[in-house]
C-alpha cells in the first residue's frame, strides 16, 4: 500500500486540472513531443497533443484515470522502467514531496529525459499561507511537508534553466492545498479536505479542531477582518512554482 492508496480514493472529486495552469505547463514543455508524467496520478496536466506516458505508484490513483487518458505504468519515480533518453521531457506535478528518495527520483527524470518540468510548492512560502499558519500549524510537522523540497534542494541535482511563479486564479478548478485562498468556506467541506494530502494525513481531532476554529472565525467575521481583501483579487502568487531544467530545444 502506498500513501495515495489510502488518501487518494476520492481524488478526482476535487482534483481536476485548472486550464490556466495547464496552459502554463504546456508552454513550459515547449517543443517536447515525448513526455513522461512522473507521479502522474489520475492524469491532471498531461498534454493531449503529444505522446505521453505516466509513471505512477498507486493503483488507487491509476484506477481513477479516465478512459481517454495517456497510458500509464505502475512504477516508482526512483526506478523508472524506461531506457535512457526515451523522452524529451519528464514532467512532475505536485508530487515530489511524496517521494521516498527525492534525489534518486530527480536523477531518474534526468536519465530518461533531457529536460525536466516540475510544478511544485516552495515550502518556505507555503508555511505563511493563512490556512496553515493560523488554523492548521500541525501540517508543517507532517512527513510529506518536511520532505517538500524547495528550489535550493532541487537546484542541487537539476540543471535549472528557469523558475516562474504559478499564479492561482480566484476560481481555480484544481483543489490543491492553497487553491481556495479566497474561498475559505471551501476548507470546511470534508470532500475538499480529503482531496488535499496534508489535511488527509492529519489526526482526526486536529483536523476537527482547526476546522471548528475556521468555522467560528467565518461566522463571526474575524476571518474577513484579517483577510477579507483576498476575496476581491482575481489571482495570487502564494507559493507555487514551475521549474524548467535541462535542455528542451
Ligand atoms: C498530489 S498527487 C499529484 C498527482 C498528479 N501529478 C496531479 O497533479 O494531480 C501525488 C501523486 O504522486 C504519487 N507518488 C507518490 N510517491 C511516488 C513515487 N515515489 N513514485 C511515483 N509516484 C509517486 C502519488 O501516488 C500520487 O498519485
């Protein structure tokens, strides 16, 4: 059993690719025509105009891939079942913080593809996000959060070409952790919480207590007093980044 065999059962209910983020990722993939999506999960952000294969460790996630999704093999990032240089680009979206051996996985991405495109969150910034800082500080202590690599660690292995911020739209379609930055009521919903790995790993009592604090602050207006201006923004740069490494041309 892998982590996502347990926490990924309802993934597709809330986790669908956001089209604006998908367009940014597609642009970062440049002219790559053969792409491997490592930790590809249910297939979010896989371009449909190129040859794509997904490598994913969890059967629960593989089973939720749609009929028209790219072919996928059950495998770990740390031991990809592909020959050297089989792909133009190796893509990884919101997955690195779950890997057992980050550097081994990154080296595998380098071995099978001449370029690497990675959508990740910068942990030094995500800790300041109001949801984590004010309501669920326990999230910072989770194994997956402590393992989350920032740019410094990624750059120690990868030949980084550039890094760009990924703005999160006010109506972001993909329910990842900070996606509801301007829609705090959404975080009260157990289905939304189940789609966010950090919530899904919290002890039920910790999760309940933080949720009740947020519910009270929304009812009393305290949340809006502190953060109400967020509701008027159209997008925000919280902590998400897109990194391109290696050679795409
Ligand atoms: C948050 S989900 C992201 C899925 C997909 N990339 C997306 O953007 O929706 C993290 C995925 O990484 C997978 N994963 C975790 N550790 C892995 C590993 N060592 N090798 C391959 N996949 C892994 C999980 O099973 C899960 O499907």
